[in-house]
C-alpha cells in the first residue's frame, strides 16, 4: 500500500500544495482545510484570510482535457447567467482553470444545503422545473469536447476493460461475461424501442446527492460528469421505490419539467437501460481507480467474491426489467 500511495498522482497533493496553489492565484488560505466528499477528484473547503471560505477542486490527472474542463465551466456559467441555481467556477485573473505543480484546479463559492425530500411531491416538481430549465439551455448547442453517454462508452468498453484485467474471480468470469452480453443486448433493444431522440448537454450525474436544498429551493452541484445524452438521464435517478411509487414520482417531476421543456414519452424505454449501463460503468470505474489509495479504503467490499456474485444477480434482474413495459407517463 505504501508503494501504491507514493506512486499515485494525488500523493503529491499535500495541505501545503493546496495552500500554495491558492496562493499562486492571489488567495491567502488561513490553514483551515476540510476534505469534502469526493473520490473522482479532490475537493476541499479552505478558510480564506479575512473572507468567507471557498471550495477548491483539484481535477483527477489525465481524466479530462483542459478543453473539456473549460467546456464544463462555460456550461455552468451559461446556466448561472440564466438565473438557474448552479455553482459555477470563479473567474480569477481572467481564468476559471488554474495550474500548479502538475495539478489543475478551480475555485468555487461555498454553498451549503441539505438533501432534498424526494418523497415530497412539491420538492420533486420544483426540482423537475429546474432540470427543465437546465435542459432548455443545454439544448441550445452541443458540447464539442465532452463525450456522449452511449452504449459503447458506458457499456461495451467498461465490460471489455473488466474482462481484460484481473478483477473478476476466475470462477465467475464466464458468468459475468455471459450476463453482461445479455444485458447489453437488452439495452440495445430498449434503445431500438425508444427510437431516435434528441441529444443535449446534461448534468450527467443528477441524483439527490448533487441537489442541495435550502429554504430558497434547490441548487445543483458537481457538473464534472456533464456530457451529451437523452434528457431522461437527468430524471430517472430521482426515482425510487416500487413501480407505483416511481410512476407518481415521475408525474411530479414532469409537472415541473414540462413548464420549460417538452418531454417525449418514448424516452421512458431508456430508464432501465440507462440504469443497467450505470451499473456496468460503476464497476469499471471502481476497477480503474483501484490504484488510488482512497478507493480500497472507501470501498473495501469491491473486488470480493460476494461483490461479483451480487453484480451478476443484479444484472439478471435488469435483463428482466428491460423487457417489461416502461413506466407510463
């Protein structure tokens, strides 16, 4: 583990490095650092001398190009300019993306909040209204440097990565390969039933943890996974519970969403397909990050016999769900 820690790029991101990075753009930290809940990147709340604390995000080396990061920043600024409650990167010395000792970082104002009460119809409608506003802006132009959410990038390629590396136990490897083939066939059938759908700029990871609630309503954080895709991607992760409950929740979300965007009901064919792709992609994401010491510490259950057995059962359930009728809207 010590060798792994020394070799990983984040091993050089010491508290002194964080404070020196801020100092390099004229921000004087007062020494108070609080690591926030992020694994893909490293995110800190930093006390600032004679001012309010700020949030600084150090991007994972090698994940995104500078152009892709700047495209995320431009999108959130576009949303903020439209008075949509997001948290854009601050422009300091004419730039939102900064460099220090091999790291790329951005600075944000601190915005607190609590988890939304997604069981409350009014909260769901309010959230849907703002997602609709995000999509109305997202549909005005495409991303040029960020990828799309599609079967290849979230399904085929992650499956190939897992099969090519020694993560799946040998006695389960054939079973996992077989069920992922079945699952991806099911995903393709769902996409065929949905037909051609518009692609737009999305939040990309729009679940309850990335929506913070205050008395003034929701605000949306962490656009790190922003990409092109179908609108339903930013809606389905708000659903939970049994089928009847999900139908009610979707109706509440769309009651707000359709104030600002039309919703094609054919997209409902993609809900379980997108869930399946997310499950496959998540396993590959953990595998790709396993050399980062934060991951074995935070996800000790990954890469165990039980983990892969559960994933096989989970995907079998998804194969069945993808052949059921979609949720009505």
